[in-house]
């Protein structure tokens, strides 16, 4: 499924199947999640996008061909690829295990054709193994949305028993609540509307705060303050409003993308030694860790399955906020675990 230019409609086309080069593998795509960042790609808002473009960076499937020089992977292996689609391996970021911030990092859908297709060729360094307990449809959103919140939480200052608040119950937030609860945090879900209270508790939250009915920061401070507020929303004002609910030496960890500035003063930062941290997804081994943890603990994305040829419909549901909670494109290639 390709778009010919920024904002154009998705069109189903036939293209020649690529042979993987050195250091690459070809994946038969079984499922590919639809992410908000895909709209940035198809809209031409990210540097490096070349049209016609094939988006998709929540890829799950099986290796069907292996290029020269690839070791450790073989035809038939179940694999996932997320936002991290490869890196140079030589720079300081890569050498310190922080390849997601490599200046030459590769992104499926931007650096090469993504997963809205029957097959995709990717660098082997981008691969994460899918545990048998997860289906391809379950694994796909975990390769981006899942690893983002999982990695943000495990690299935060919070430790088991601490209070962690997840701001938002959407595509990222519904996974954030599940991961937080299973990591042993006292989990608080923050969202709009009393009707989401049951959903929050079904996902594993111990406490629910309705941001339309009470002051979020005051509610968190009444609980002793949050060690971490995981901001999964794209509303900078909502993030700013929650910051006063961060407790002593706690963090506002931002994973929701917004171009709007945060309204946080130096006084707020200095008081109680609080800080604001931005977090990207992670490299392939982080994705593999997230998949393994989800398989072991029962974390699962709530998904809507849509056929590959309905990519435009899927994008529309995601952008409208109607999806509960991730939309996943499926091909005719599913083979079971």
C-alpha cells in the first residue's frame, strides 16, 4: 500500500519482490500496526521520506530469505521490527547501546519501504524474536507502542512499590497501564471521563483519576505524589498540568509526541528535585525484552484487525481516536505460532 505524495490516498500496487542484500533479511509480513507516526510519514512531515512511500513500522512476520553475512537468524524465524530499523553501529550512540539515537538511524517507511506490504527487506540488526506465546497481531503493536512504554518505565527512577501514573488511556496508555501494574508499581490511570474508570481497572490500575472531574496534580499529591508520570497523550497542556503531581525526585516521562511547548517553570523543577525526561522507543534488544515480558506476564494490546488493502480506513480510525486501541493491518500470510 503506497501513497504517491504527502497526504494522498493509499493505493494497492504490485512491486517486484526484493532480494535481501548483505546484512539484510526479507520478512513475509503477517501483521503491521498502524501508528500515529505513520501519519507523519505519509504526510511528508518527517525528513528523508521519499515518495511514493510505503509506511509501517510495527512489523511482525517470518523470515523468508537471508542475505549474505547474516548469522543468528534463519528462514522461518518469527520476528518483529519497530521504529528502530537499523543504525550505523559505529558512532558513540551505537557503541554505548543507544542506537535509537544514532544520527544515521534507519526507520521503516522512511529509510526504506515499510510493513504496509506482503513482504519487507530490513537490516538484520533491527530484528527482535517473537515468543511463541504471542500471535503476530499481538506482537506488531508491541514492537513500537509496547517497547516505548515498557522501556520508558524500566529506565525511569521508579522502583517496584512506587506510585506510577499513566496519563492517557489510548494506544500507548492502555499498554502503559498494563506494563506498570505487572512491573509491581502502584498504578494510577489518568484519563477523561468517569466511564473510563472500569477500563482502567480492567487494565490493572489500582486508582483512576478523571481529569474532567478533579485536579490531576492534586489527586496525585493526595496519594503521596507520583514517582513517575508517564505522559502518553499528545496534549502538552495536560502534561504540564500533571507535573505538580510528581513527587520528590520524581520524573515526568514524555512519550507522547507534541510540537507544543511544556509550561514548566524552573521553580517547579527545583522544588523537590523533579525533572522532565523525553523517551524514544529502543533498539531491537529492547523490543525483544518487551515482547518477552509481555508474553510472560499477560500484557496484550487491544487491537482492531483490518485487511492490508484497507490501510486508508485503518489510518482514519487511528487518527480519529475511535480505535480501541491499536489498529493492525493483516495480510493473507498468517501461519499461526
